[in-house]
């Protein structure tokens, strides 16, 4: 079984055929599979370090909680299937490519 079928419940096909089997409603990605699956989705943002610092400074932390950061070296595709990572935010190496691409477009 491919990682794609394991995660989404159906085999990946051509881009257009695969795209037809997904739809987004509110902040949910829904699959046309048996059984149907849903995933929480959000928007990719690429804030500057200054913007991140301002956002963190504005946060209030509920008493008794602690933010935990870890570096994990693993297959990013596999991480999406790990139950213990279900409610986490992952930043994979591909994000570095997005950032590099953004910098390249600014330099042009």
C-alpha cells in the first residue's frame, strides 16, 4: 500500500482525477473514499522573524501549560500517518524550499 492510499484512502491517479476526489469545506479537507476521511487544513504563511516575535509576544499561555519544541528527523510523509502526531504542527524540509523560492522571487 502506498503512503498516499494509507493517508487518503484511495490510490493516487492523474493530477486532475486525484484532485476531483478532494474538496475543502471550511477548514476541512474531505476525501471521496470509502470510508470518507477528513483532515484539518489551514493556510501557509511565511512571516518574517520580526513578525513571529511580535506574534509570540502577544500570546498568553494558559497556566500550567508548556510549549514543547522538538527536532525530529524522519520521513515527512510517514509523520502524517503517526497517530501521536495527529494534533501537532509540522514544519518539514519542503518549507525551506518554499522560503528559498520566495527569496529567489524577491531577488529577481
